[in-house]
C-alpha cells in the first residue's frame, strides 16, 4: 500500500519538487513532523539546538532584547518567538525582566505537542500562543522584536544541480513506493538567489529558501516598527558549499544525521533541514524595507552580548562559543524596521566596545563634557593619546585618527542612535558598542 505522502504525490501527477516533499513531510496537517509527531527538542527529541545545549546563547539573546527594545523605544516590549522549542529562550528572557517591565510575549507554534510542553515549562508566565506571524504582529499592533532561532532552516527548500546547460531543479518521482531523483528537463522558474552565482563544477547541488522569502514578505507587511533576529546554521554561499558537492540537505532521527537518499525515509517522522544562505536573507530583507544592523557568527554574538563576561564557562557554553565548533557554524543576522527612513550610512566598517567611565566625561583641562560626541571623542583620545583605558575598552582603527575623531558630531547625526542612548552617555557610565559606517556612526548601550 502506498504511503500517505506517495498517495498525495500520485494524486498530483506522480512528480513533485523537493520543496513540496519537504513541505508535506514537515507540515502536513495530519502526518507532518512538526504538526503531529515532534514531541521534544533536546536530548529526548530527534535533535538539539544551541538553546538546549547551554545557557550562553540564551543569556546573550536576553541581553540583546533589552538593548534593542531600548533602541527602538517601543511603547511596550512585544517579543515574538518563532517556534518555542522546549521554552528555554522564553524562560531565560523572563529571568532578566524586572517586575515593572511591560511585556507581551508571544510564541508562534504549529506543533500542538510542543505547545503543551511549553505551557508546562512556562507555567505562570504571561505568554500567548499564535499559529501565524501575522496574528502575532496584529496582536502587537505591528511593533515587536521577532526572534527566529534555528527557524529558517526548517523552511521547505528547492534543490538544484549544476548541469552542462545551467542549473536544473531536482524533481522527485515514484517507482513503486521508492523515491527517485531526476533533473527537471524543463525550464523551472528560478527563485532570486545569490547561490546561483557561485563558481562550482558540474554536479554541484544547492538549495534555495524561496518559501522563507514569502514568509518574510508577510512579516514586513505587518511589521510597522521592530527588529528581526535570525540565528541559524549557514553563511555566505561560498562558505556553505565548500567541499559539499551534494548540498546541505539532511535529516535527523533520534539524533542521527542522515544524508543522501536516507532523507526520504520516514516522511513525517524525522526532521529535515538545510543550511541557510544569509546573503539571501540580508538582500531579501533589505529589498523589503529592513535595515541590516549586524551580521556575526554565534561566537562573536555571545562574546558581545553575554555580559557581564564570565571568568568561567561551563563546557557546554564553551562549545557554543568555540570558533571550531558551533560558534562559527551558526550565524546571527540582525535587521530592523523603523517608521522613518534611515540615513544612507553606507557599509559597516568596524565596531568596538568601550566603557564610558567618569574620566571620559572630562577633557584634558578638567572641564565637564555635556555632549555625547564630546564624551565618545574623549574616550578615544584617552585610549590613543593619553593611554588611559578601561578594562572593557577595545581598540579601533578609525578613531585612532585625530581628523576622524573631529567628525564625530556629524557622524552621529547621520547614524541611528536613539535619544535614550544619548541620555545614558551624558548622564551615566555605560558600556557602549560603536558601529562605524562609511557615512555615519551608531551607538548602542550594552549595559548601564
């Protein structure tokens, strides 16, 4: 007797795309892996995520959320988590909140079993569950911070193979109850993707996540003001497919990684995933009105946001931030949408962090400084001219030049720093991150 997915494929003509196969295997209302059969994420499930392995990423995201919310100046802290897993991230974020914080936390979840486990893990927390991003954003009046941790890689992808006459889509057909791969001889409609531009030999296979772009279009239509943080396995196309001639599609069943034709086993009972092309994510987001703020790997993100920096880390946290392990394999893309058009600040040149201590608030003559640009300039002068440095100060090449320090007023005016950040600089001793662009400078308060 044909399997449920084979019956659907036969009803659709006997040939389907890999994207359609993956869509059915993961999201079919009665038989899909996420909709019906996934029971847990972590050691008791089929796969683990960085959030279930250690706490460093959870702490880092929680700290990032607080700073991003301050930057956006949202009337209420609306957080939307895409796929709540075992509730680890929500629990970590709630631990950082103060009793008087006005927070609306929503989890978009299509798995009934995972929602039930999240409800148990997060009992007593004020959380609302939704099944679509549109519903969650509408409930937040279009103003929210959206967290997408290991979310994009689960979107159904199309697979292509380089042939002598260009790229051909991989199509699936049935022989009995066995799936066979073949190249579509016709001219498949190509999704816009930077992956097609990579230099590669005949036979190279790649994936494109056009289904995620369609989801992103829905998000940007409903998002008035906010941010999107995407964390996933992947990178730029050349990095993703280096020494991977058969592409990156794989399945996970009881923590066993399956590749090749094994990905077609147990449809609906094993996870399917593919690496994420972050160059596409960046380009698609910017085309839809998002501003790219940052793109780093997980190790860099943890080093930047897991503060105060701990002298000792657990082995699990060390693994998460190891450049030779998960630290470099997982990337983090931060994009933002504002109601007002942003200045064209150009590409990001470099970033540094600095503690604006009390001595940075006075010039070399002992005069009290009252403007943010003056205080930031004095911090860099202390660092480079006078050798007066705080333990958290980092070097940069741009402001080591006196003429560049003299331009700080105009550079800040062109940037995207909030009024709240300027007030914190003038009235306190915050730890800041300074992002230096071609035509502007933005400052983010990391801690006060």
